[in-house]
C-alpha cells in the first residue's frame, strides 16, 4: 500500500501572495495556523519581520514579501502562517492563503537550475491549472549573514 | 516440427523454467525452515504450502512434457500428502531425501530435463524409490529411528549407498552446469495496473484523434464547397463597380484557395501523424496487454484443495482434473472468472456428483469425475468446459422451480422445449435444490454466472443428460477489448448502449406508438414490441412529465433504439442518438460493485465520463417501470411510491441512513428517536409502515411492536424490526410480539429491506 | 491597523503561545484538515491516496443520493461520496473550491467531497479525545474523536470498511 502513495518528497504546499502562487515542499511544512500578532524583534536582519510564540516555542517570522520584492502590507485576519522547518531551524512565513497540496509526480516540475541558474534558493517551477508556481527550497532561504544576525537576535531575545 | 511450434516450445520452456525456479526456491526455503522445528501450526502451514508448490511444479512440468521432472515430483508430492495427513513424521533422514530430490530437480532444470548418463538415470530412479518408500512408512516405523540408523531396511540402505557414490561422480560434473538463472525481474501486479490505465488513456486519445481528424476533413470539404460556390457565384453589377467587384471576387477566391491548400497540407500531415500514432498505440497497448496476461494456473491453483475439502465434507469421492492451465488470459478476466467458476464447481459437487452408493446403484464408478478444461479457440478466444459425470439436470425439477419462483407462468412453461427449459437455470431465483445448503442452492448462483460472463463479452451454455452428466461451456475473449457502442442522449444525460444489444435505431412518428393495456408499444418487424422511455426507466424524470414536454417539443419525430437481450426485445425512446463509436469500458470502482442498469463507464474524447448501460437490466427495469406508470392510471389512486414510513432508531447514523435509503426509494419518511416517540408520532399521523430498531432507550422495539398490535387504531400497520440482536430467541420474540419482518443488521443490505417493505405495503 | 484587528491578533497569539497541557511524546500522525458543512475535519493521511480537484463529474441514475457521481482520475473511474448526504449534514452548496479526497486501502477506494482543504497537521494520537456526544450529525461510529482546535477526526478505516457505503443492487 505504501508504495502506491505518492512519496512525500514529491508533494508541495501551494500558497498565494498578492495573487501569485508559490510553493514549498510539504515535508518541510510543520503546520498552518491562522494569522496571529507578530512581535517585532530588534537587531534581527530586515528579512525577519518578528517572532511568534507557538505553544511555547519562539519562531522567527521570515518576511516573504521582502524576499519576493512584493509591496509590504500589514498582516490581516485572513492571512495564514506556515510553520516550516528549514533543516537548521523552524521559521514562520505569512501568506495570503494556503491553497492546497499538489503532487509533483502528477505535475512535471522544471528544475530551477536549468532555467534560472541565479535563483539559488529556488527548487523549480511547475505549472498547475495554467498558473505558474515557483517552488522554493527553504534550506537556502536565508543567507549566511542573515542566519548569523538572526542567531544573534534570537539569543538576545532569550536573555 | 515447424519453426513456429519450435519457437513456441522454446518460449513456453523458458516460462516453465522461470516458474520452476520459483517453486524450487520456495521448496528449499520451506525445507530449511522446517528443519529448524517451527511451532506445529507453522509447520503445518509450511507443509501445506510446499505440497501446493510441488503439485504446481508437477503440473507445469507435465504441461511442457518434462517427464523426468514430473517423475521426481510425483512421489515428492505423495510424500507431502502423507506428511499433511500426518501418516508420516519428519525425520532427519527424510530431510536428507527431500534435499537430495530438490537438488536433482534443480540440476534437471538446468539441463532442460535431459538426462545424460546412465549413472544419472540411476540416481533418479533411486530418489524416486526413496521418496516412495518414505511416503509409505508409518509414524511408528520412523519413530525413534534416528538417521543413520535404519539398518532395519537393508534394501533402502543399499540403494542409498549406491546413490551416494553415484552422486559424488555426478557432482563432479555438476560444477560445469550453468546455474539456471534467467533475466527476469519480479514486479508486483499492482504496479502494472497504472501502466494499463495509462495505455488505455492513450487509446482514448487515439479515438478522439480519429474524431478530430474527421472533423478536420469535414471543414476541408466545406471549404472546397465554398470555393466551388464562389466560382459559380456572379451578380450583375454596374460597369463602374465591376472592377472592384471582380477584384474582391478574386481576392476571396484566392483566400479560399490558400486556405484549402493549407488545410490539405494540414490534413495530410495529421493523417501521417495519426497513422504513426495509431501504430504506436496499438503496439504499446498490445505489449502492455501481453504483460498483463497471466497463465490460467494462477486462477485455478486453489481449486483442487477446495474440491477435496468440499467432497470430504459431503462424503463424496471426486476426481478433479484441470487441463490447459498454461493458457494465458488477461488478469482482469481471470479475476472476474474466479467466482463464476467456483460457483459452477460447487454446483457440480452439490447437485451433480452423487454419493458413492448412489453412483454404484447406477452402475457408475463410486468416485465421480469433474473436468475443468481450458482450450484456446483461435487466437483471441478461450473456451472453458466444466463437465461432470453426475446426475445431470432434471428438466422437470427446473420447470417446477421456475414456475414456483414466478420466472415463468405455468401456461408458458407448457410450450417450452428442452433447451429452453435448461436455459431457465440461468434465471435468477431458480434453484432446484430442495434444501438450501451452504454451498449452493440459493437460486442466485447461475444467474450471477451468466451475468458475469456476459459482462466479459462471453457466452455460457449448458449441455446435460439425465444420469450421464452436465457440462457448462463458457466462451470468452482472452483480452478486454474495446467494443462498439452508440452514444444516446436523454434529457441532460448521455449514455452508451453496447452495439451488440442494439437491433436497430430508428426515427418514427410519435403516432406510431400504440397503447395496449396501458403499455406503450410499437410495431417493429411486423411484431408488436413494448416501448419505454429511457429516462423514465432510469428514473431520471417522473413518469408523466415527459409526455407533456414531448408533445410541446415535437409531436412528429421521435428517436427509438430497439434493444435486445436473450429473447426479449424492447424499444426505448431517447431524445437523440449522437453517434456510434469505439468505447473502452471501465468498471466503476470497488465501491460501486453493482449498479442497476449500468455495467461501467467510458471516457469520451472530450474527457466526459459516460455510463455504459447494461441492457439485460434495462429490459427488466422497463417492465417494472411500465407497471409503475400503468398502475395508478388504472386504479386511479396515488402511486405506491408516496407511502409513508416511520423510522424509529436511536442511533443518529442508522437513522440518517435508513431515512436516506427509504427516501431514495421514493417513500415519505418521518423519524422518531425511540419507541415512545415513535408510538406518539404513529398515533398522531397515519403511517403505512414502521421500521424500528430493537435496542432503544425508554421503549424498545419489542415493546413498541406489542403496543402497536394492541392499539385499536394502529394494530394493522406492518412493523419491520431492524436489529443488531441475532439470537433465535430474539427473532422468535420479535415474531411473537407481532413484527411482520425481522432483519439482522449484520446481514443488512438495502435491497433486502426495500424488498420486504415492498411486499408489506 | 484597526484596534479590533490588533486585539484579535493579540488574542490569537496568546492562544497560540499557550503550551500544550501535557507534553505528549506519543506517536503522531499526519492529518489532512478539510472543511465540510461548516466544520473542520481531519483524516489520517495513511488513508489518503491523493487530493483531486473536482472539475466535472457524471451523475449515475438510480444510486443513493450520497453517491455524488463518478469522476475520471487519469483513466481510472472513481466514485465520489458526498459525506454531507451520507451523514445528513446541512447543505452548503457546491462551491468552486470543491476538492475530492481520494481515500484508499487495499480493499477499497473512493473519493469524498470536501468543501475546502486547509492543509496538513500533525496530531499526536493521544491528543485525540473521544467526544461525549457527536458534535455534528456524524455518528460516533465513524469518528476517532476530537483533536485540539475542534478538529473532528474521522476514522478512515471505518469509513473505508463500511459495508453500508457499498452499492450492490440487483434488478428484480
């Protein structure tokens, strides 16, 4: 039975930001929650919009709008927050909405390396229902500098 | 031997080798495990398994004429049979013999069964003797005699010694043997299914490709037509405008010519593509189908033990032979064949073969014979014959049973000939068995057999002679292929009708419909045949609405499809017949095991899914639909459909389910949450029937039934108890308090409930 | 930003920050969370083959109303069950967001209709409390219980093995 199921590596979670579709691998998604208040974190790199507390765990919120060069806007009640694991740490990302899980085995994906060699943090591009979906790798989402700054900021917070 | 036969033999030998390797692998693994003295249950399981393996190996060897292998397998099998019966017990010596036998079999396999030296031949003889001998020993003989102490049997010892020395000689040679390894990968069958689905999708694309190409050709023809029209087209224009007109005319003509050329080119290249695509798809599908062909042996391997068990249970002696196990048939057909074949075999065992003393009285050998033969008929058909030398079918009993169950009337029964009577056994409800046993006699079996075979596009027939025996003949295609069907429309719905069932499609005047005794009829081929509306029969619209709609739409032309199944011919009115096409029928999935009137579905080129109708059902349904229409008209009362039913049930789920089932069947349903509630509601509103659970708070179903029976106003209402309680006492209590029917939830199925309700109202 | 919105977000943040009552180290299952008739449901992904968008379906005549119809999933015909009809839940109409969750075990396979798919969520098995009363119309037979966040956890095995869902009708 197990081998008939699509492997989790092939599945992606698709979400929307300003009508555009993006996706991250399902295996890195821990959970999806409703929008909550985000506390600003001083000393953090610009890419970090703040932190949230999920059941006692402090998780930095990565500002995707900044990374994707989208107009910044305030969080709204309908937004959703994806809690994801980058391999190094858990991060939270605020999205307009999560539209579902897709199976890449059914939807062919173009490797990013071939078409967009400069997009280091991109895994690939897929077209689902005529919509272009950019698939990102969370592992390389933050630059080394950002990681360091974040590390430092989080430590200050803990103190 | 010609080349083709040689090739075939080579191929079949190769297949055999792969199969045999697998059997031997399981055998030696089993032996190793047995040596480790597993718990008794596991040991019995292993022995059973190995018995079957060696049996299959023997059968396979025989079918490819590998006599040497077969001759070793034979005593091997007997030995395991003895082990199974616990006539002998496992001893170290036995292991030794068995291992040696497997060794020899492996070696034989690698030499294609050819024995080279007399020494080898001697070894074979010895092992066969040892196996035979070992199988005959009784447990007491072997008990306490540990290997190598078997001095009590000098003969055997001697032979063993000979064979030991011989073995050494041979094993020197054995080094040079190539191990029997074949280039084969094992893939679970489940992995193959998506492959087939995909190639069937390709076929679907191919079919729509054909359709698109035809559309393109049509456009092309029309463009040519326009061009021709344009060239003939001329109007009188004043001289001043003539130049502009001519220029325009020429321009239009040029455009059309260019378009015509482009279209021609396009059509030409698409035709080429189509040709290539068709060839590729056909080849591909052919290959995939080949992959899905499994030998018949995979279907029947469990049959012999089943026959043995049942015949022992019934104190009958039966010889069961299977031939043609190496024939290959599409896996899905094999799967669908299993139940019908098992049923027929059970029938033979139950009704056909008599007890030994009965048989002896009839001058037959005490043990009966059942033969199951698989024979190739041409390249794409297979014939299955199941014959027994039993009592034969008693036509008088069949006739009686058919009349009793109402399949035919007593008058109609008078005029049937022998063949017609025998064919009655395939009708639902006819069982000649006076006692319903657990193996057959429910009167449904043979109708299911014929239905399954029909669905596989096959035919089943029976030949029987009293006290000589019975044989069932099933003729089937070996692959599931596309068939032709016509696409019809009724209301918003589209359906496929298999062309084999279509006698004719015709358009006629609505005035041709004559009403005879409240039944619509139409003359066809100088005969008057019943006519029904397809939408009504399928329950898509309320009877009655149609006529008004129809009269307003078109009073003159109606579209009729004349369908046939068996001897029945019925005309069905449809809104439109769209076209005839190739369709690939697919089943509806495991959830919808049987849907009335529908045998499957197909996917159109557009991606739309269209149900394929099952004509035998449709004809039956048309008869009951006719009755539904005609009855209220005749009696002038509201139809029975609106009968009101009260459901008393404390579980929300069960309540919702019952409500749903009953409403779907067309009843008006009210619900009550327990007996007290039900009783109050029943007194307040009039109900035609009450369906009640037994186990409920406040007032249970028995109390409710008793109370209803004692109430002057309610005492006549039928009560159906539906319950989880299953004991005989409960059932009796239910009947005692006055319930009209008692359905146990475990065996609950909706048709059962609906049928009971229909009988009671 | 409006005060009310900030208040709601703060409130949610406080709720989210609350640590689980008991730190369970037990086995956790992944659940697909979906909406149906205004309630949130979860089902163990072990029973899910895939989620398929409902674009088109074909109705079948003469089947109970809880069988929405059949769909074509890459060449395979699959029936779709409308649990709202099966359990008598309030009707919310077919929206554009309809998805089919294809449930499957070795013996059975069919789709169930969902109003919307919310996503995946890990739920520790012992965080699923059996509910005292069935919150919705769904009988306790088909429920595993209620998970934190008022997610009604369906019993995939029971639903797949339920003989009542199987349609087997003969014409008599």
